[in-house]
């Protein structure tokens, strides 16, 4: 089968086409004919940093975590899927798990779900990693109806899904972003847009919560921005983040009794822990999509498998609006 792989790691490392044997399904696995795969920030980090991350595949490395496609083979013990099912998931591209930048991919059946009926393969491939991340973050933060929820980076990959999910959970949603194009995306999603470049945290907390703070904050920016989240959250509130790799003064969180939830959605793949939970979340996300409560934003430019380098460059440029998707 045809695949695009890295023979070495680094920011300028080129992807090259290679031929690999078509995989066969082991116990608990399915073989998926890949139709589309999306590029995530973690994919670019693996390419740039390689073995420094501790979970990069050995070269030649076939990356690509998210995918949508059609099942071509079922392994022993798989009972929830059949040959011909259209599925989606986040199931490879790190450690010893082959990624989706290939014509075929073996996937643990616990990590996938039937794709939303109402979406194309291209759209469905945009959801898994960011959808699971946003869902886990909001659930850990206890988001429920009647709350005021703040999403940092509302037009981003995790952010735009988080905005929609928080609304589906019944919350009143506010989202920060910068630049009119991205703020317009936030408004179109139904959230109150906050220009973080024009308003201070103190200003928008006073304006939208009468100074009480938000019940929960989904911080998709993380790191140094966590200080803004701690300043924006209510007393005994919850902050969920996708990036906590930083040295921070936790005094603001301490003085509010705030809880911090770190979402690292790669754990099931890396440690074979609770993989079925990801499959269940994907099934719920598909239900929400088909009920009209959730829709992914896909960046306009289209890329083929051979153009994977250009797709990675598009995401790294910061110009993409929505998820960058490669069609296989």
C-alpha cells in the first residue's frame, strides 16, 4: 500500500512516499480504508521534535491520528462493526501504532465509532482528537445547564467544538479570540465573542458575570494563559486545559479554590487504558452531529496524500480557520 512517511524528524523533515505491506487485522482490530485524515497540532509537534517527545514512532514514521474511512477487514473478537461500515476515530500515528497517512490503517475497534451519517468523510475526519478533547474537558469541569462557560480560543480546533458542546450541555457560552475573522466564527457558532486583545480579563469578567467569574473555563491555549483562566473563573470553579506544560504561580487558583483539570487525550492510545471510553465519546459526538447540535469547521484549502507537507505547513502558518484535512 502507499503511505507518506518521515525518514527523520525535524521542522523541515520531508514526507516521502513509500510502499508498505497492506496490514491485516489482529484480534480486536479492524482494517480501515482511509478516505481522509486531519492534521492536529500534536502531529506537527511529533514531526518537529521526534523522539524528544517520548512517543514518536520509529522511522520510517507514518503519522496521522485522526481518520475517516471504510472497514475492509474485521479481526477476531470484533462484534460491533462489519465490513463496509463507515467509521471514524483517533487510533494511530504515535508509538507503535501506524498512522492514517496511508491507504490502509489497522485500528483498535475500541477507539473508533460509526461516523456521523450527515457528514462527508472529509468533515468526519476533522472531529476525533479535538472532539474527544473538548468533550473530556467540559465533562471534567462539570459543565451543565444554566452555567456560564468561557472558552479560550473559540475558533480553534478544540475551541470551536468546545463552544458547540457547551451549548449542547445547556450552558451560556462566551469565547475569546483575536482578529475579526476568528471573532466572526465565534459569533456564528452562537457564543458571545470576546476580543482578548481589546478587553482585559477583569473587564470581561465584570461585563459578563458582574465580577463573579465563569463557572467553568475551557482553556485551549493553556501554559501562561492559565493565569488568565484562574483570574476569570468563579470561586470554587473549574478550569480544564489542553496544555499545562508551564511553571506558574498557582496563587490565583488557590485563593479561589479553583480546580484544574488537565486533558491529555493520547493516554488511551499510549497506555491502552480505557480505550472504549473514546469509542463511546465518538458515538455520542456522532449523535450530536446528526441531531444538528455539532458541526466541524474544515479549513477551505484541499490537500491530497501527496501534499501532506503543504497541509502541515498550512496548519503551522496559523492562517487555517478550522481543521486542516488531507484526502486520501
